[in-house]
């Protein structure tokens, strides 16, 4: 009888512990996350080793805004990727926890689920690989993954959230990166005026329409046709193509771009061509933030292109300095680019800090 009584008490204790909200025994069943893919967009390919779940996205969102990921607990991913700026950094170059400046502008986090490589020099092949780097970069968050793991494991809240997100207990760098990647794949922008025009829900103004025509048209001097030649590097749906290109910024490059990864002289000055979605909000522009305004960017492609040995063949009018837009064409081009702003994206509460 005494043995039975002791066993009964043990079972009762286990049941009571299991009923507590802050302690979990066994495995959780995760909930598949249904991405909202805008009309006209291609389907997103999700890595088989990191399926999207409601719980994973929730954890990733919290981690994206978590300052424990930095060495002195003062900086999060969101510190350099502000929702109000379409998850870009309004500073010319980003600044780490020590106050040291980096050498490149933090790229906007928009429609990353369709990207095929990451960073300005394309050195990471997957979103998960990319996320590993800022935490351990001495000029950024300047921490170590073992230390970040220790801090997260010390939090009862995070122990519970990781358990829910992955079905079993455990916190490590791989799970942390996977959760953040799941959240970042939800940062889909597809409800700008441009998208509404494509869906037949709005119309361009005459200036916007002419800007779009210029954007999608090749310049043809032989037939007196003006054009911006933009579509070669910035496709018509995602407004980004998977290219690393020398777009004529310099004749001598302090930052070698892709060549800094490949050590191939033919890659000098080649940088990732970024999406133009929300371009109104993501300045300053180019890898080093050299252009503060859209007008400066348009002027560069119109008359400021510099020729160097690795200039991209798509820059067909580099020898002329650019495509030579007229003042009115520059205005029209800018007005079209402004139609790529998605106000719902930057105000979506599902993307904001969950602790505010």
C-alpha cells in the first residue's frame, strides 16, 4: 500500500507540473504557417529543413527585435532594419554596438523568400546562412553564438517559445537562425500602387505611366527612342533580379565587391542588384550609401556612369555616361518609382516589435 501511495503522489505531481503554463513535458504539435503570396508573384520555395510554422514565425519575430543577440544587450536586428524604412537603415552605413561604422549600407529586408543569395557581395547562399553573420561580426553585434545561446537559455520565456516553435525543448544557434528566417520570409511587400495598377484596381497618372514605359524600354538612338533600360536588372514583378553587377559607380573600387569573396579580378566592383520595391523609403542608396536621394540615383544612370574593366554589359550606354534622360523624363521616372511604395507593408502590425 505504501508503494502504491508513493506512486500515486508521483503521478499527481507530474500531472500538476504538466498543467502549468510555463513548464512543458513531451512534444508540441506545431501549426503550419500559410504565407500570403500576392497575386502575380511566383510561389516561394521554402527550405525542407526549415518549414514555416505559426510558432516559428512568432519566435522569429520576437528574436528579430531581441537585444540579447548583441554582446552588450543594446542592439537587435531591427536596430539596423527599421520597419518605417522598409526594414532598411536610413544611415549611410550601419553602426555597431561599439560605435564603429561599417563600410556598407544595411540592405532592405523585402521579399527575401525569393532571393537566391545575400549580402552586397553575394557571399551567403541562403537566408539562414546570412543570419548567422551579424551576431558574430565585430563591427555589428559583436557577440558569440555560445554566449547568445547562454542568454536565451536563461530565459524561461524563450525556453517555452523554442519548445513550442520546434516541438521539442532546446535552444541553439541553428534553431535561433531558423526562427528568424521564418519571420523574415513573411516580410512580403506586394500592395503598392504599382501592384494595384497591375490588378486593375488603380491607374497610373500620365507621368507615372511614362516613367513606367521608360523603365521597361530600351534606349534606341538609331530610331530616336529614349529609354531607361532599367528592366534588365530590375524585373517587372519582384523588381529585383538575381544579379551581381558593376553598375558604373567608380573607375577604381575601394570596396572590391564580389571580388572580395572570389578573389577573381573579373568580379571587382560587382554588387548585388537590390529590389526597387519601397525604394522611396530605403535610402540612402548603393552599397556605400553614397546617394541620399532618388534624384541622385536617376542622375547617375542618366549621365554619371563611369566605365571600368568590369562594367556590366547591360550598361549599354556607359561610354556615353548613361541613358541621357531629359529633365521631364527624370521626373516621370521618379514618379513611377514612387508607385512602388507599399504603405501597408511598413505599417503592418504583424511585422512590428511584439513587445511594444
